[in-house]
C-alpha cells in the first residue's frame, strides 16, 4: 500500500515534465490485473457513515507460483512449474471509514474454511463449493478473485480490491526499499532436520537485522523455526511494520528519485484487481490511506485449532473467536485501543437536507421474513422467521409472511428492492425501526421484489433486537500478535558461528 502511495506521488511529479506522460503510460503497461471476484458471495458494501465515507478493505495475497525461472530459483520445486499457484499468504487490510485506524488480519494458509463456488479466471470452468479444503487452495480454483470471494463469504465483509505478489516480486520490492528490519530472540537457522524436511534456509544472528532480497523472502516463508503457521503470520506482520517505518525514515514520499524506483518496481512486482489497474486509480487509493498512523495499525492472526479430520496437517478457525473479529470488521470498530489518542475529526458541514419520502403505512407493506440464523455454521433456530413475522404483525405489518427457504447470514439485514430507491429505503427503515434494528442493517438489493428481512446469526432469540456490545480493541486472547522479536523453536536456534 505504501508503494502505491509512492507511485501516486511519482505520477504528479512526472506529470510536470515533457516525458511524464510517456513514463506514466509505461507504468500503466507494467500493471497486470484480473477480475475482482471469482464468484457471488452475496455480501454487499457497507452503507456510508454520517460523513458519506465507507471502510476500505483490500486482500493481500502472496502466491507460491513457480512458473518462471526466477520463482523456481527462489522457491525451489522445479517439478511444480506446471502446477497452479496456491495462496500461501493471505492478509486482509481493513482501513476504517474515517481513515484514522487500520488492521491487518491473517488466516494461516492451511486453515480449512467453507469455499464457495468459483469460476476460473477465463470463465470456462466452474469449481463447486467445498467445506473440506484449506484456504490456500482457493487460488488454483479460480485465481485471486476466488480467494477474495471466500474471504467475503467467511467474514461477511465486502472486499474492494486484491493485490498479489510472487516470490520474485517480494525480492524485488525488498531490494528497492533497501532492507527491512526484523528481530529474533536468538540466532536462527531454518534448515532441514531429521524429523522435518525442508525449511526456508533463513539464517540470522540474534537481535535486529535488515533483510532484503532472498533473505527477505526466507523470513516471510519461515514456519518451522517459528513453531507454527500462526507464528509465521506474526513474523510477516513484523516485516510489514518494519517496511512502513523504513519508508517513513527514508522520506519516500518526497524524494523524487526514490519515488521513481518505487513506482517502477511496484508496478512490475504486483498484480491487482481491475479496480486498481491504472496508476491514476492507485493514486486515488493512496490518497485515502495517507492519514493512517503506524500506532493505529493492528496486526491480528485468526485463532485456530487442529482440523479434526487431519489434525497433523490442517487447521480450522476457532469459530467464536473468529466471529468476534469478523463482527468488529463488519461494524468498523477499531481493533486497537488508541482511538482516544487520535485527533478529533472535524464535524461535517451541515447541508440542506434532501426531503425524505414518508414510509408507507405498515399494513400496506409486503415483508418477507427469512431464517438466516445458521450463518455462523451453527444449527438454525427452528421457527425463528415465524416468531419475527408474528412480532411484525403485532406492530401493524399485517402483510408480513415467511419464506420456507433459509438464507444463512452472519448479520441481520433488511433489504429493499434497489429499483425502489429512496421510497424503498424509507419503507425498509420503518421495518427496522419497529424491531429495534439499527439503520446500518438496511441495504438495497437488486434480487428481491419487496422488503425482505433476513434474521441473521447475530439475532437468535427475542423479538426486540439488541445490538451486541462492541468495544475497540476487544479481541480474543492471542489474536493480536505484535512482537518486538520472534521466538525461535529450540531445534532451529543458531549460535551465530557454526
């Protein structure tokens, strides 16, 4: 994200020169892009806040592609050249609607999650939904768009864009920055052992080292020496934090020479979704990120447990803990507790309010109620739609009825036909208000014909909705993973000599 900020500024600098346009087009030519989504998750973009702003979510993917000589030389596995790449690293960057805080959330690559139906990148092949494969298998099933759709389905959070990098891209970017500081509590050598074959080859002395080139890639790929995939994610977060600080120390946004190098390297190294497929779009994105401070960036790894059918190799999310994190995301609640240190944002200037339509009389509104209480992979609450339908009827919505088809949903949603516009929204808001639902649950939906209430997994009992209490920084134990130095598993400790 910092490189894209640099690219944006570089465009402005170059635009003042005669050769600026030609170089701008050259940078555009470097950019490789693909479709945003690989399937239909059913997740809609969050409604804007009072200032008209919405959260920004970007999925960052590291692939193990070995189709090129450079990637084979760095990652090994020359016999894997013809295999489709997997999504070895996956992190969701969430930036709050007010652009004052951000979080970087990882799911370990071998975590088994429900994967929805996806289409191949060329649209010629359809991969059926599955519930028994790890999340890194999403990339060969439909490209980065399928990985994005899987995250949306899992979290209930709309994701705006994806960015993807391979082995060679990591090395190129680390070299361009000039090294990234990382730290270990003891010397480390992630080597092959009698019991565990493989290893990244990482070899560092105790303390802080600035890694670049192949050594940076080794740091990001190290798992055995750090003990687990959970700790590998922690090491990756340490790397990204170190990169942010390094770029700030370099004044990378004001040094024209640095901007040129970052722009050239970044556009070659990364592949992006279609919404970011020009330097101008990347610049617009960078302008949205400029206010986020280092001390407001939270790094989090989803808590996991061994996957029961294959506990030696795969993981599964700890459902309740993961859902707590997803709930904070869906409601744009900060993952840190530093909000009180942030400067207050100016209040929006009052504008002439557009007259709102008056909601139709309750008795004239057709309302369909759907049971979505299985949205967290729990058993549905039997009769839930009927209970809420009866509650609506008692409040005057006498045309309320239930649907026999369930629609699992993590959160309760009051949908209205998109074509009905402001009037439809007013009608849906009157239904929400009658049940105590917040206005944020009201969404436009092009696929429905009348106001439709999906009773989600967040509302499994009672007929008056009570929003769960959400506190900034209220994360499950062990989810926040900032560390000064990485602990090294005993077998891989190195004395710095031998």
